[in-house]
C-alpha cells in the first residue's frame, strides 16, 4: 500500500506543477520523521552505545525513501490525464497492448533498477564469505543442524549488520533465539532486508500504475491477479513449495526474496477483493480497516507505548483461550480508538 500511495501522491503533486526538488524535500521529510519515530519506540531511555538503529518504522522509512526516489527520478513527464477519478467511471477505450505499455513497459528503467537491486541481494546473500560459516547459509545458527553453525545466525545478513552496526546496535531477542538458543544478536529489520523491502514496495508501485493507466475495472483486476499469480509462482518455485530446505526459504526474519514475493502475491489478491467489494460494488464500507488506515502511524505508536499497559492489556493466565481473548480485546480496543478519531475528524499524518 505504501507503493500504491507513492504513485498517487507523486502524480497529485506533479499535477499541481510542483517541482521535483520540492517533492524530494517532502520525501526526505517523511523519511526522517518515520525514522525518528522508530528510534523513539525503544523502551526506557537507551544509551547511545546501546541504541537499536533499525526497527519496523525505520524499515518502512528506508524502503519508502528509495522506492519514492526511483519513481521520482525515472518517472516520465506528467500527462494531463485526471488520476483522481475511479476507473469504474472511465469509459475511455484503449487497446490491451497500449494499456500494457502504459501500465508496465514504459517504466522499464524503474524495473531495471529494482531488478539490479535484487541481483545485489542475491549476490550478497549467496556469495559473501562469512567467517567460519558456509557460504550462502540462511539458517538461524545456534543449535540448528546440531550446532555446527553456532555463530552463523542469518548468514550474510546477520554478518553485515554486526560488521557495520555492531552487536550493541542490533535486536538481541530474535524469535529464533528461544528455539535454537542463538548466541549472536540478529536484527530481522537489518540492512540487507531493505533491498527486498524495496522490491515489495515497488510491486505496490506497479499496482498503482495498473490502477492509473487501466481504463476498465476488469483490466485493473486482471493486472493485479496476474501479478499476484506471477509473484506467488516464483516464490513457490524458489522455495520448493515453501520447504525450509530450498534454494531460498520463505523466511520473515531474513525478509528473503521468496517471503517478499509470497507477501506481494497475497497483497495483490487481497487488494483485488477489497477493490471490488468497496470501490466497485460498494458491498462493504471498508470499516474498520478504513478507520485504522486513516491514523495508522498514530495507532502504531500508541500501541508501542501503551500496548502492554492497562486498559489496553492486563495480565491473564497463560492458556490458549485467555490469551486469545486478551489479544482480541486489544484489537477491538484500538479499533474503537480509530473509530473515535475518524468520526471526530482527527487525522494525524506525516
């Protein structure tokens, strides 16, 4: 959705004759705000030598920045087509070949840059030598594979973070630690994952281009569904159907290429369904997702600060039923806050 918003917002700004340098300043401002908000999410008052550099919002900020720059630098000159109207109201006739060129092929330079970024990710992941570890290792280290690769957590991704950022600036409690008893820190929002995050964000840009340049609802949906099928198929092939012992396993902690492709595939399908339900047929208003989306950053920060405190959450027994109930309550709590802000017209944007 960030990629889709990049397309719509930049075209809106260009339609107002805003210069590219001014758009660049807006991109930088938004990036810095997101990054600083991410840094402020850390518990307590951390010392500078122990400050975690990257996190969820920092990942969003960096992926947004590089994707927005790619779109800004390599976008064609703005045309006069009105991009604010819904395609359901658009009766313009356009050949399928022309539509394919407008929505995809004319942006070949952007695709080339993104594919080069993915090539860099593949080369670093599978060719960089990590001391005392097998080249191309993608496992959790620790007790994995009978403890043969104790300090190889994350392979080259973990090695690069520890080399550039240092152990003290990384996340020290990765999910693999509880199971594999890893000994070295590993950050699931580290540097290398930014590259695959850019691909995910740019696939959203492609969804936005399909929406902008397609002239019929059916073609928009076909574009998105075919994109979802292509992404999902490549992801399943590279992961051998989701097998952990594959060329590129589907791994969220690594933000592996297959994880991003499967995630994008699901996003294309869900976007198509919601577009038909909400915008085209109006069978669904979009609530509560609409409320949550209008103040997503504010709610995320609020949950980070108060998500483990009363009245958002309180201590219950560690049973499946009670844990499920308390987490469902938390989701309803923030949905209520989002609804209150929405109907009071309180919108916090960056």
